[in-house]
C-alpha cells in the first residue's frame, strides 16, 4: 500500500516582479519578554524571512526606556535608543511591544500618519482605542495587525477575519487568560484553594506580583472585546463587556462541579443573539461551569484555547500557548511577514470593517443555564418550596442534587443541613436574580453558597 503524505517544503518565494520596495526598515518599540524574542528572530532568521516576505527585513533600531538595561537576548548595543519618535520617522514598519496605553497610542498614531504599517500585541490599548486606530490606518492606507493581542501564539484573529470571512460566526468561547486557567486547573486537579493556587502561579511566573488584571477578568475582557469586534464586524468597547473574575471561586465550588461531571473555567464569551428584540450581541467574561466532555474542559495549565461556532463551518477549536516571549513573538512575526508581503507587492492594506453595527444586549436579558448551591434545613417540604420559587420566576430546574451534611455532634439538637445543587434550564439573569433573592429569604434556607453560569449542556 502506498501512503501519500503532503510534502513539507519552504513556501514559494514571493514574486519580485512587481516589487514596490526591496528592503523594509523595521522599528521595534520595546525589548521585554516579547520584543527581545522578536529582535532575535529578525536578526537570526533574516535569510528565511527575506525568502518568505520577498524583501529584506532590516531592524533599524529598538526603542526602550533604559538603553543599558539587562536583556534576555544578546543584541547589538548600537540598536538601542530612547528616541522612539526619531526611530519611527525612519521606518516602513513599526512593531509596538511596549504595552500600556501611553505612549504606545501616540507612537502608533505617529507611525500610521507617517505611512508606516504597524504590528502590535497590545490588547489593553486595542480594547479601548482600537476603533480610532483602525480608522486611522484605513485613512492612511496602511496595515494595523495584532494577532499577538489575543491568545499569544494561537492563530485566531486571522482565521476569524480571513478564513471565516465568508461565514457567519454565531458564538466564540475562549480560555484566553493562562493565569486564571492555571489557578482553576490547580484547584481542580490538586484540591488547592484559591490562595494556594495563586501563590503557586506566582512562584512559577504565570501570575504577576499584582494579579488583579488576570484574576478579576480584566485581561480576558480586553481580549473578548477584540474577539467580538472581529467576529461580529461591530465595534465592541471594553465597557460593553460584562466582567466577573475568579477570586470568589471556592474549593467547595470546584468539588461540587466535579461531583456533577462539570469543571469551572474562566470563559470569554461572545455571542450573536436573535430574539424578539432583533439581532444583538452579548460579550461577557465570567467563571463558567462546563461539562467535562466539552473540548474546552481539556485545556489544562496555562494553555489557551478558543472554540468558535459558525453557521457553515460548525465547531472549530484553536489551542496552544497563550503567552510567553517566544510563542507570542511567533504571532508577531506572522503579522510582520504578512504585512511585508503586502508592502512589497504594493497591495492594499488589510483594514478592519465595522459594518455589522449590532447593538449590545443588556446582560440582564441574556439567557444562560445556572448552577445554584444552597444550604438548607433538612426537613419535609423544603424542596417543594424552593422548586416552586424557581418555577414562579421562569427559571425551570433541569437537575437537582441533594447531599446530607453530617452534624458534627450527633447529641446536639442542631437541625441537620442538606446541600442542594440546582442546575436550571436557560433563564435570564434578571429572572435568576429574582429567584435567588426570594429563595435566600426563606427561613429554611441557611445560605446561598454559589451562583455560577453553565455552558455547553
Ligand atoms: P515587557 O516585558 O514589560 O517589556 C516592555 C518593553 O517596553 C521594555 O523593553 C520597556 O523598556 C519598553 N517600554 C515600556 N515603556 C516604554 C516607554 N515609555 N518608552 C520606551 N520603551 C518603553 O512587556 P512584554 O511582556 O514583552 O509585552 C509587550 C506587549 O505584548 C504588551 O502589550 C503585552 O500585553 C503583549 N503581550 C505579551 C505577552 C507575554 O506573554 N508577555 C503575550 C501576549 C501579548 P525597558 O526594557 O527599557 O524598561
């Protein structure tokens, strides 16, 4: 039997018949975790990059704050400067890897208005000022590319923008923050509590000393805004993303999820809604219960994955390293070569379109399944009272599990407790909130121990 395999080979060199430029001057802004690796690739792999882009990619300088700070990669000292604007003025293509809002925003605007294409990994900047910068790039007929801004090395933005350009994306579910995935995975696999799992993430360098942006969901929310804007061809501002973090997740929540065949993940969710109010979108970040059989449940440690549902393509999954200098530099370099090819061939820049103009749905109207944990008195009639309240508010119960809590001193006359774990059918957040408020007020309910959204059931 003959087995035919695709032959792996170097791609055809880009045709030089119609070259507008035969050398591109590249300015790099920032030389930290990612920037240093980008500089290394530009210098070490120069011959390969020339073959693939059809032009020499000449690194003309690296702008930093401190010229003689120690670097993770050995680089020629003469490349370093603190004059970012002076560097940009000489460049055809600018790679921004400084991070933060300013001076990154001003420097990117300078580059674009001077006719240079820009590659960036700055999700915080794009989530707030993306539409303004895309518009400026379009007006100046240059490219603004940012594959590295979402999920590090994983090619996800180009597939959404280009490969799925002829399809309609209905939903995107992403594990787009490696720190929180690591913490939740540690809690699930080792039984550690939140504080211990966070400390371990910090020890291993997955979490910053100040983990707020990760743990509170802000980093994932910035990525969700970018994913939603591209998926739905609609400008989605960061303040339109409903955001909840993982700091409140307890070992008991993790344990209860496991007993129900579920796992808790921090998901960025962007979905297209079609109901009596018309077509709208909803973008949110929150801890979510997923069945263990769902593809995203198998994403462990600090890895990232994005699950895309499209009308014709069906379900697609993109998986890989969501951070780290080298993996993120790979995504940056993909954008650099792609931008260089277009500059070389004199083709039109790739521009973002916001033609969808879909309104954002109020989170209170969005319908999802919920898991509600209750501690109740173990006495007759309790279940009927609680089920009646759920039904009254239209949050119908899909499953209910009851566990009897042992009383520590059997001789005491303390009323025994039971733990209830209720999973609802899809209900709006306002219906669920009203249900929980009424249940909480029942004398037989000792505590509402958790309220979590469930996806994928
Ligand atoms: P980083 O290690 O903190 O490096 C930042 C670099 O920018 C440093 O070299 C710093 O110079 C320079 N810089 C900062 N402010 C500056 C200023 N005002 N003027 C001149 N230079 C300035 O950052 P990173 O981790 O490489 O991240 C870079 C970008 O990639 C960020 O937007 C980040 O969100 C994004 N990203 C990072 C990752 C990742 O895994 N790290 C993943 C995806 C996306 P000095 O060295 O002189 O201080």
